[in-house]
């Protein structure tokens, strides 16, 4: 079997463009992959055109390790977010083809499942007025939908510092959310790399009474010593990793012991097997994995393949029940959270278990998507 070419399809919303890639073969099998690029979709499409000619077309879709190695190192330049995302969508699609050809789900090819259910947490649910009353009502809706976990960034446009008044207001929002969801629902506290170490430590202490499940990206991701400074001074678990695009670059993070949970994005770090390798390394450091997942249903399905066979997998992020939920219709067999359990059921379908509906995807053309975390009203995900 050989790859004959690829086709790309961009599904657009005002705040995110989702890039789907189909990999076609000479035996009629087609695989699909997905990533979400923030402000770099056209750059990704340009890279994929070159990579298709230079590396992908003519390759054996079963020889995934070799194809990833050539895409990553064969152009000599250091691979960053765009290249690793391009590798990821091709790699996912090849696993999809391989699973379909062999009649088994991808998790079976990665060692077999260790669980039947994967816990989900909701994101994108607080696209409402930024008030305690509105957040209380929205959080109740998340729990009523069956989720046992949710995440929120209550810090407005905070950057490095957060004044006392803004801090008290953020605390009031979290207090309202905790009251709405009760003591047993996990509440993840997102900081989006906003703060200086001292500010992050101060805020973490203010938020501690509400029992956050983790403190995510408390400081910008480039400085691990700053992250270590926070980790040494707070008792909450630290989560980070969505903006690291090469598993090798996690080495220093593991050595620092600054993170309790790592959050690679399967669509940015080179795909399914790269994430599984990273999870195995994390396991040797007694670290959990909870992938960043701001994509659509194909990326969710790919992340679930990793979840099913990974002993130290904690939970999977899910946007698509709340923020532009209509995009779920572009994928047949889209994974869904079971309201009875708050979990995804692991699929036994071959490959990724999903198919892209190209006609439905065409109903959501690419947009000039914009998402600025330092702009007023960013949480509504309705950029002007």
C-alpha cells in the first residue's frame, strides 16, 4: 500500500479554524487527521503542500515511524509548532489507515486498552457575561449535562500582575462556580501563562479554599525556573505543556519536577505515537497526562486512542458540547460524553473510529479566526 496524496479541509469559526487532512492510498483506504492552528492555518496548509511532495506521497502508511522521522528531520531545520502539527495530522491519518486495514482500533495497535472509559472535562462553557450569577448558571448547566469536571480562566485580561480588586472579583467567580457544581466535581483553574511567579503564588493561595484540581500554566511557558518557583510554594498540582511541541523538550520539565500533570496537544506534538511515548516517560516520573484538546471530533478521537492504552492518563479536555457545538456534524461517529458517567466510552471501531463528512465541512468555510486572551471579552469567543 502506498500514499497517493492528501487533501485538506478547513472548518472555520470566528475564534478557531480546524484543519482536517485526508490521506489517500492506492488501495482505496483513506485516513483522517486534525489539528487546530491559532492564527497560522495558512502557514500549516503551505507546509503540508511541500511535505506532501517531499515526504508523504509514495510512502507506506504502515511505516509511521519512518515517515515521522523523515518529516521531522529530513528538511534539516528545527521543527516547531507548524511542522509538528503537520506531522501530527499525517501521522493520525496513517494510524487511521492502519487500523482500518487490520480491522482494529488504534489503541489495540498501541498495546491494548487499560480502561473502557475516559473521564472528560468541559471547557468553552463560560461564553456568557462575566458575573458570578451568569457563571453559576452556566456551571450548573455543565453538571446537568453529566460532566464531573470543568475548567475556567476567571482572570479577565490579567497579565503578570492582578490587582486586589480584580483578584477579589476572580475569587467571586470561582466561589460561584464551586457553589454551582458542588464539592465533588473537579474544578480546573486555568491561568494561560498570565502571571509572574509571585502573582501566581498569591492567587493560588486565594483560590485554595475552592479546591482546584490543578493550577494550569501559572506563568509563561518559556521559563521552567519560574514554574519551579511556583511549584515550590503552592500545594496545588501544577499542569502545563500545551505549548511544548516536541516531546524531547519535555526533558527539562521532568527533571525540574515542577509539573504534576503534563498537557501535550496530540495535534501539535507530532501525533498519537509521539504522545504515547511522552506518556511513557511521564510515567517514569510519576506524572499524569491530560492532553490539551481544543480541536474537533477527529482530534478528540485521536486523543482517546492514547487515553485507552495509557495507565497514567488522567482526563481529556472537551470543548465541543459548548463552544460552536454545530461543528460536531462534520464528523461521522463523533465521540460523545455519556451523561450518565461524565466519560467517553472507548470505541472498538477500526482506526480512529470516525469519518470526515466533506460536504458538511464545506458548510463551515475558513475564517479569519481570532482569539486574543488579553482582549476584553475574550471568554465569550466572539471576536469582532
